[in-house]
C-alpha cells in the first residue's frame, strides 16, 4: 500500500482549505441622514477667487490666441494681395506694350491703306495753335468738310 501512495500524483491529493488567516466581514449600519454639511466661508471665498483667477487666465489665453490667429490670417491675406499685385503689374506691362505696338504710326498707315483711305490733301488739315494762351478759350470755326463714303 505504501507503494500505491507513492505512485499517486500530488495533484490528486487533497489540499487543505486552510491557506492563511480567514477574512471575516461584519456589516455595520451607518446612518448619515442627520448629518448637515457646514458651509466654510473661507473655503467658499478661496473657490470664488480661484474661479475668477481661472476665468481671467482663460480670457488672457483666448485674447492671445485670437490675436495670433488674426496675425496669421492677415499674413496670408498680405501674401495673396502681393501676388495679385504682381500679376496686375505684369498685366499692366503687357497691356502697355500692346498699346505701344497698336499706336505705331506705320501700322496705322498700313491698315488705313488696306481700308482704302488716303493721306489728307493740302488744306484739309487745320492745326490749332495750343501754345498761345493755354488757359484762354478758343472758338471753334466751321470749315467746309467734304465727306467721302466708300461702300
């Protein structure tokens, strides 16, 4: 029999259920219905001061953030307007160049000849002297003008 007890594994052996100090819980009824919270005026004053200080800090941070983001927004607007201005300056330069090429007297003369226009004859052109009293009014005169319509 001793041999049989040696061959049985340890896991089949019964363990004792006593592994240490037992935990025992007792219930105790606590009645807090008669307790009244006493207001502490010093604590209330400290909490109000803390709330006001926190509110001021919040307002300061929000004002700083508002200014910061407005500065960033204005920076983007300035860059956008600068690029728009550069584009308009380039367009103005191109338009001035085009205007100069369109005002070329040789080009105008060539287009006039294609349309069948002729150079004015002597006496058809009346020059007004603008150098003599620039501020004085000048009367317009009626001159005989002949109109030639080519169709």
